[in-house]
C-alpha cells in the first residue's frame, strides 16, 4: 500500500484532523476529519506545500510556519505545543483552529516528516459558552434566596425583641423556604454534573407512578396551590415499574413545576399503562410550546418564557428517564397547551 493510502487508513478513524507532510514539506496524507475541518477535498491537499495547504497565522497576524520553522530550526524539537491559530481561507475568512504538530526525525535527528493535528474550536466554544451561562444562571438564582436569608436573619438577630411571634414565624418560614430553594438548586446542579459524566446512580425498587403523582399534587395543595388547579387521571390498572422512586419523584415534580410556572389554567396529570410500559403526561391550558422551540425543550437553560427558573429542570428530568431506559417527549396538548410526558418500561431485573 502506498504511504499516503496507508497513512489515510491509519488516521481516518481519528476525530481530530490530521495532515502529514514528508521531509520535503509536501502533504502526503490527510484524513477525513481534516477534509471536514478545512472544508477542502483531500485531493486538493495532497502534494501541496504544507504552508500553502495550511496557511496559518497566530493571533498577532504572524505567519505561524515562519515562526516555528519546522523544516529548519533546532534538531532537538519533536513537537509544537497546541496553540489557537487562524486558518486564512482563499476568500479571506479567518477560521480559528487548535493546532499542534509533531516532528518525525531519523537516527541522525534529520527531519523525516511533520504531522499536524487540527481541532475545530466550535465544540470547545460551545462548551465554554455553556459553562459561562451555567455560572450566570446559578449566580442569578442564588442571589435572591441568599439576599432573603441574609436580610431576615440579620433583622431577627438585631431586632428580635421588636417583633411579634407572628412576625418572627413569618420571617423564619421565609428563610426556611429559601433554604429549601437553595438545596434544590444545588441538587439540580449535582444531577446535571452526574448526567453529563454518566455517573447518575439509580436505586431501583417497585414503584407506583400514580402514587408518586398523587403525593406530589397533595404536597403542592398543602403548600397553598389551589386544589382546583390540578386534575389527576389514573387509568386502572396501572402496573408498577422497576425504578428509583426518589429520582422519579424529582422528574414528576420538575414536569409539574414547569407546567405551573410556564403554563396556565388547570394542570392535568394522566397516568396509564400502555404497550408494555407506563405513560405519565402533564398538560396545561396555556399557549403551549412554539414548534420551533420543541427541539430545545430538553436542553440546558431552556425556559418557556420569562418567568424565571434555571432552565435545568427538564434537562435533568430527561437525563433521569434516559437512565431508566425510558423516553421523554414534548408537544402540544389537545387543548392547545404544552404536553410533556415520559414512558417507562415495565419489568424487574432478571433473576
């Protein structure tokens, strides 16, 4: 097999772009990822001088090849550390790339080849943007309850004797509620981390989904939500599922909270056994989710409107359902509002 074909076969499975030049500085191989990143067919790269195939500039506008001198310079060099460089296209467009190079040398330390690795910065930029947005969202969500906790505790400590028992009870109740809010936020953030790193732990046992739904609704009514805001519809019989009850209670709570926060009218929770699984669907009577937003509903930071929240609840809910082997969907309810639901398979572990 010719050298170029052999190198192509070796590098084509790599996710990063690879361009290989011989001792004369001519490109002898380029993998599929390099074609995609450079937006240039492989045939147009092969045989060209490396600096012409990859016209790279540093952030100060200097020719990277003139600065690094891979075909001259010190014989002791075997690699060039990763740097953010600009690929200058024929139309003048500048494309940021992460570039690193390794220098192959023979026994006499003469250069026998150069391998350049290219990585598109788009994925990294998205990750950095996501991280920055997470910090912004968390800071915003933390500020309000922390301000409340600090304000009320400072007031009580400084002027305890001036307040009636009823006033003290009100302030302490508010502090307690805000502390619960902070705890939920921290738990949500930990779940996001576990989902993204594949470390979400499930402690499974037989679970009655209808019972979890009724318990969640009863807790909301006891906390002050109007009872007529909820309708629970359970189609009997409803099979049990083998799942983590705490995690599913969290999913149900997140979906119902989303309907209360962003929807309108009555919130209907329907539970039914169907096709070897159990379906739970939560619908409201609001404006619903715009069609263009449906693909983003389960992404991080999606918010259905301007009514606050971290935008992480449905992301966490879907991560939990996926970990159970279930599916989660979003769409429009028959009445026009939002419909968000999930399906879990019926069954217990083998043996």
